[in-house]
C-alpha cells in the first residue's frame, strides 16, 4: 500500500458524495419543475429525469409498494418523497460509477453486473420449455450424461454401462 492510496480513496469518496449531493439537488429540482402545470417536460410514465435518464413511474410505484408493505400505518407524502429521493440517489450513484469507470475497472462491479445479467436471462427463459426436437438433439449429443450406474457398486471410471444410456423417452419424463 502506497502513501498515496488512502488519499486517493478518500478523494474518490468525497467526489462521489459531492456528485451525489449535486445530483440529488438537480433531480429534486427536476421533479419540482415537472410537477408544475406550466411545463410538460417529463415524458408520460416517468416520475423524474436524472441527467436525462428517466426513472419510470412503474419503478417508483414498485418501490412505494415495498415501503408500504414494510410499514404498519398508512404511507405518507414524506414516505413517497423519501422513496423518490432514494431512487434519484441510486441513479446518481450509478451514473457517477459509470462516469469514473467503475464498470471497466472494478472487478466486484463487473461481477455484480454479470450476475445480475445472468439472473435476468435465466428468469426470462425459465418459463420457456424446449421443443421435442431440441430435447432429442441435446440427448443425442450428450448420451454419456444419461447412463445408468454400474451394478454392484463398482467405482471404476466409465461412461458406458452394461445396459447403455437410458432411453430418450425415459429421460424426457423425468
């Protein structure tokens, strides 16, 4: 660790805090301007614009619903304002992280993005069922995955058995 490293980290955190504070102020100003009847600057379905990036009304409604489910009493205007402030803060932090190159340079950020993308892809395709042809092709290509265990508890390494791979129809029903 060099003597410059703690100073660099502290400086980066200070810049992040200043950027976040300025962004929150701009975001709140944007929301206040958008709520005035004179100008129609925020697109329909958008609760706020943060440096040109939209925060969708749907995301805001989902966040408010989560707060409401955690709260015993009725949700107040202050609660709603706090939810919006947090969404704006989050967007500002994301924008600042991208701006300073965290996506390209910070391993943990890259891993988090990769994991989130994998989860999104899996959830998107989880309800899709493969076709009979796709199943058959996978089975034919990977027959060694569908072998019966050897009888007698033998531990010798082999992908073939006395009886060969399980029949496709038996594998498909599992």
